[in-house]
C-alpha cells in the first residue's frame, strides 16, 4: 500500500467531524486469509458453517451480548500484523501530530446475520476514552472492514461531531440517544449526525475516541466482519 497523504480539507474534516473514512486501504487479496480464518474459526466453534447457523447457544443471547461473546471467542492469526500497518500509524500521526501507540493489539468485531430488525433503539452509545482537559485528542480508534459490510449490516455507528458537544447539551444528547422518539430533534439541536461505518472490504475509519459510538444490529444475511485497534497518542519530541 502506498503511503496516505491528506489534503487540508481532509484534515479539517477529521477535526470537525471526529472521523475520517479511508477507501480501500487494504486489498481484497491481503484480507482474504483473514476472512478464511474467521470462517474456519466459526466452523470449529460450531457457530456457523456452509452459510448457515449451527444452532449455537450464541443465538440465545441479546444481539450486543452475542457480538461481544463471538468477538472474544474467535482467534485470528496475524490479525494485528495484517491490519495495523505502518501506513495506518503514519496516517494517524499526520492527522493528530502525535505518535500512535497500540498496547492491546487488534480485536475482531463480528456479528452473525439476521439479528433482527435494524433499529436505533436500545443501542450501547459510549466513548472508550473520556476527554482530557486542554482539548487534545486522547486517542484514535481504527475500524477496519475485513469484508464488505452493507447498510444495516451490523457496522459500528458513530455520532459525528459529538466530540464537540459539551456541558448540559452533552448530557441531554446522551439521554436522547436512549429514546429514539426524541432523536431527530436532539441531533438537530446538537448539530450531530449518525454515520454508519459500512462500505467495502479494505475501507478503514479513523475516529477520535471522544466521539460517541455503538454496535448496531446486523439485519442482513451476511456475517459482519470488522476489526478495531485503539491507539493512545504520545507527544512528539
């Protein structure tokens, strides 16, 4: 992969919106062994094989419990080495002006098909790192699409510009996310927008870790295959 060079408009977009999408960073050929490894693991664990569920006890779990359990069960060789490349780390350094460090490696994000109707209700909106005083970005989270992920296919949702919402408005926004009936008005009042990290295999989303985000329901007939790396940021000397 060639090095990633950002235009000023892309840098501005990232700092304003809190995320940036990079198209086709990793090739399909590079990702093919990961997809094959995931399918082998799902078969070994008697979860999924031949395009159908094998009746695992995972099916009895609520969707987000299922995602967490499944992602922790599946072991994928070379996941971090394949996805967390020097180009990704260089891109993060260019976006933030600081050196990225990933101490936990890369974790799979997997969900089975047909989890139920897609909905914005009862989601698990959260941040992984609380904002620090001084307004600096505390960390970057990379989300990798290991396979194509369609709309409503279980991709992570992020609330663009939520890292810029503070004080009383931030509390009101979090409350409204729990009650979708009030969601449209809350998004308008806070100037935020829900984005779905769907796309093609090889796409990567880089997200400011102050941005609210959540797993979502996979209502399609495809396994959602994604992965994530969390990067702390160290000041350059």
